[in-house]
C-alpha cells in the first residue's frame, strides 16, 4: 500500500527497557509519565534504565 500509513498494535511484556536516551526516555519526568499512561491503559510498565544503572544495580 504505497503512501498509506500502516499502524499495528504490538503488545509485549518487557521487564526492562534499556536505553541511553536519558533526555527523552530515561529521565524522571518521562518515566513517571509512561507509568501513568501505561497504568491508565492497563499495559505492563517496564523499568526504564540506562546501561550504567543496570551495571550499578548488578554490582550492589
């Protein structure tokens, strides 16, 4: 379908979403916003973390 936007729903349960994108995804405000929206939509809420946070968590 040339020129048409195709939208597909994909539902995957993630425990963690690993990202270096600290300005848009892994900042405190965005994490809270995603939790609120996913809760309202009854969707799973992944823990959004950076690779550095994951490494620090494993060392503890």
